[in-house]
C-alpha cells in the first residue's frame, strides 16, 4: 500500500507538471510535504517523477511501438510510469504491472494491463529498437539541443553530455568553515567524503539534514566555486553580488573574506531573497546587506549607489541552465532555440548596468551555469567590443563530461584605471550615459 501511495503521488506530480508547467522540483516538494510516507517511499516517489521526466521521449517511443492508435494523455502518464519501472529501473514485472494498473479507473485497466504485459513479452525487441533510434530519442533531449551540442562540442561529447544529464545527481556540500573546520566536520559527519580536487567540498550519500540546519555546510556543486575563486575577494573589501539568491556563492564569498568587509547581495525575487536571508543567518554570515533589485530595470536604488564603488562585483547571471540539467530535470523541456540570444541580451544589459559601480582596477566576474556560447564566450566578446574599458583576465569553465561536475562558466574582467569611481548617488546617471552609447 505504501508503494501504491508513492506511485499515486508521482502520477499526480507528473500531471500537475504537465498542466501547470511549474518547475518540477517545486511540485515534487509540495507533493511530498503533504504526504505521510516513510523515507524510502518518499525517495521512490521522487525517483519516479524525475526518472520519467528524464526519459519522456524514450518512454513515448515505446508507447508508440506498443499502440499505433492515439493514447489519451492522462493514460500516457500512467504508461510512462509503468514502462519506466519495467525497462529503466527493472522493477519486478508483477509488481510494476499490478501497481500501475491500480492507478487507473476500472474501465482503463484492461488497456494498461495489456500494454504493459505486451512490453514484458517484447522487452528484448523494444530495447533493441530503442538502441537503434537517434540520440535525442535514446536520451530524451530536444532534437535542437542535441544538434547544437554536436556542433559546439562534437558528436562524442554531445552524447556523453546527454547521458550525464540522465544520471541521478550526487549530493555535494561546501564545508562552512567559519562555523566548523574541515577536520572536525569529517569527524563529526563520517558519512561525508572529501572531493579530491576541491578540499572545501564534500560528497554525501544522503542529504545531511543536521549539518545543513546547523550551518555546518551548504549544499552546492563544486562547479559553483569557480566564480568565487577567480573573484578572489579579500577581507575588508566591498563586494557586490548582483544576483545572489539563494546564497550559495554569497556564503562562500563571505568565507573567503573571513566574514570581514561588506557584501551587497541583490535579487529581484522577494521569496528567494527571504531564503537568502535565512541561509545567511544559518551560515553565520554577518557582513551581507540584502536588497531587492532587478538590474535590467535601469535605475539603481540610492541605497546601493551610495555604497559604490565596489572593489569586486559578481554577476552570476540568469541563464538557460544547460550545465545543470542533471539537477534541474525539466529544464530541457522548457528551452526553445530563441532563448539563447534572448538570454544573451539580458545578460549583457545587466553587465552594462553593473560596470559603472565598479572601482577603477576593480574586478568583475561574469558567470553562468550554461554551456552555450551565446551566453558565455559571445557575452565576453560583446563586453570587450563595447566602449566599456574592460580587460579580460581569464576564463574558466567546468564541463560535465570532462570534469565530473555540473557545467559552469566564469570570466574575470578588470576595469581600466582611467575610469573614475561612481560618486554617491550618481550610479543611475552613469548607467543611463552608458546606455546611450552605441554598442
């Protein structure tokens, strides 16, 4: 009965996602919060939802092999769940069929039962037919994404990336050293494993609720460290974290600053800002000033402008998230080809708004969790080609198929010394002046 409840929760979550187009993680969190399930069944429900979303095209291919006529969309959701269990997580056939059939009204049970039993009889054939399909079917990615990755990365790496995106994401955390040092953390949480190439990060088999609540660690992928490390914040400096929520990079910047100096952290989403505040309190960060601001709006609030110029600015820009598809399982189904140039324009506008707030010889780091050249290298080129007096110092990136972590990109700029610092309250005027210049 508990397994049946997990399946019903998964089915309801999948239907909600399909109808409302909200983010899957939000829907799943809401669904599980209302459910009274043991941990094992909560994990089972979560795995079903994410597993189906990662394999939609492949599951629909098998449904098409089993039934030539059109399948009702609500019935399709059930069949996806059943076939995912049979073929991809190898649930015992009797249990997979029996429990999945129980999810539908009596009148639909013969159809579901017949199709799933046919799938069991034809399993070798169906698996072989899937193996012969194009990469976008086998790995359930939009065809246009696979084609552009083949162009930008090459065919082998595109395939490796697609397979990577369909793997369950490991749980990584950053040790919050202002509260607990590395050796003490590893003694206190013996189930944690150090990440070889970044000693401040650890890997867990299970989310360490206690460590998170006490502020001993913050859950984030090691790839997120790249932007903070090349930003190289120093104790006593003034830092602007332009898109800070939910606060993983902000907390790490504060740690690198030894919690001394000033961090101005902004975001445009009030709910995410509240999470940012809670995270900073939990981590024991006391140098952050939090503001609600959208950098595409043109006007800089006087409270922020009065704190300029900043020694360093981090813009962890909103992006397509193609580097973190393993974690954000439904991102692939949201993207369209026109999103990449649209995101680039938004990212460039944000950078152009931030540069007047940077001190001469100050450092600006632009980062994304995207793998797309439109959002990375092409944005860098636009900054260098524009009359903004910025010098590129270095670029770093994390490629999942090469580095074993999420995808990320970061570029470090220095502002030329001939530009004068922003006078208190004058940031808005300087931004408007830059906006009038031809690009």
